[in-house]
C-alpha cells in the first residue's frame, strides 16, 4: 500500500468501514491505528456501534440510519467525510497514553513444553531465550481470534519461527506462545498451533467485569519470569 494514499477507506458490508494505515505489520503503523481508534472513541459519535483496532486497520461499525446527511450524501460518504475531517484535525485533549502491564510467567517444563526446542533451534539455552523474551517490552497490536486473546510483538530473530505443523487441540488457559516474532496469550483453553514457552496465572478474560479483557490494543506488556511456587501462590489467591 503506497503511503501517499493512506489512510485507505474500504466499506466492509453495509454497516462497517475499514480505515487502513498500512498493509504490513509494524509498530509505527499500529501506533497510528490505536491513536485513530482513541480519537474516534473520544469523538463520541453516537452512530458508531463498535471500534475494532487490528494490526493495520480500524473497523468502524455504524448505524447508517443514524448518520447526519447533507444533500447528495449517502451514509457511507458521510462517514468517510467525517473520518477524513477527524484525521485532519489536531488530536483531542484527554486521550490517555498506553498502559504498561506486567505479566508473570512460569517458563518451560509443563508450562512451556516447546521452550527447549525453540532454544536449540536458535542455538542458545532455554534460560537465554527466556532472558530475550523478558527483555522486550511487547506491544499489544490487537485482541482477536477469541475474546481476550492478545497478539503482541515484536521480538527478535530467535522468535522468528513458524507455527507448528500440527496444532494442539487443547492449549491451557494462560499459555504464552510465540511464532513469527509475535507472542500470544491464550485466555482460556483453546486449540492452537503456536509454540508454547510458558504460562501466566493471570486471568486474561472475565466476562463478569466491566472491562472483561485484561489487555487492550496499544498496551505495553513486560513479561516477568516467576518460579513454580510463585505461580501456585498466585493461582491460590484467585489470579487464575
């Protein structure tokens, strides 16, 4: 996608407009995605029913019948005009910056059965691979696939590995997994083909809370290595 033609606005059905800021995953593109999503929420448009940030685009779900129209406008062209005006305007005051969230992880063993294999593939030790994983402050690019399921990045070459050829049918809740320099955390037991390196006792998704997802797009995440006794203690105190 040529940067001279960004952002690109594309209708997705009759009630959604995708606003794309690039076509390749990068921190810079995702920063623009999350900043725009925040600006739409701050605008308080009552015809918007959902704002969905992804890796490179924001999906704006809207009610066509509720859009204010000028002569000659359709709901789509009215929304497109409002989006372009919002992008051209100075950022609104009061938009908060990203949070930094610490995620405790017990690495290797039964919690991360693929850690040793990945370390050998990278020509290093499991301990060094854990060091590399915890040194990076990851960015939540998006939450998707399942409720509360974050996609984070980007890590170094040691984590530039494909997904496994045969997915597991059951991956435990809280499992931290990597592929393609990215990282995910399974919010509950799910099938998956990523490489499992550890597990957190934190609850990633709780539908009973006002904010059910622990992580949101744009958050910064720092993984902290913990030992098995601390993992068990956190579980006993209701963190998982």
